[in-house]
C-alpha cells in the first residue's frame, strides 16, 4: 500500500509486531533494503538505509541501538561505526553518512516516507 501526499510518498513497510522492541528489522522497498528500528526505550521509530557505508555490508538492521547523550544511534554489528538515527551522520568521527527516512505508525502498521 502506498499513500501519496503533496510532498511525500508513504509506503507500508510492515506490521509493528514484525520489528523487535529495542531492535531492528529489514524490509525491501523499491529494490532498496531499509532498516527499521523500534526504539521502545525512547518511544520512537526510525528508518535508515540498511547498507553500512564503511564496508558496504547490508547489516545495519542487526546493529545495536542506543543513545549518545540525547542522540539516538545505531552501531554496525561488525565494525562498530555508529550513526545518528535522526540525521544519518557518522558519530564515530568518520566521513560516512547514511540515508534516513521519516517513519509513522498507523493502525499497527509501519509506514516509511521515500
């Protein structure tokens, strides 16, 4: 299901029950792997590209989520590069960056704006 507004296209990605609490899962939207995170401790949802730019591996959905101060973050499970779940900026001091996407929850479904 896709819903278009004047400035955004929202795509139904999955059910909220398919993403573990305080963890992530991966969905395929328009041939792109999107990592979706249910950050239960913060009461927030996030979506990013699944590709870690450090070693070009599709692994971010399996990364550990946490906070650096007030900044929500995900750490690549292999090399521990950390990225802001809000801005996509690398928080490890490297020049890497990941794409982030707006997320909304409606009727128990997760929607991602692409």
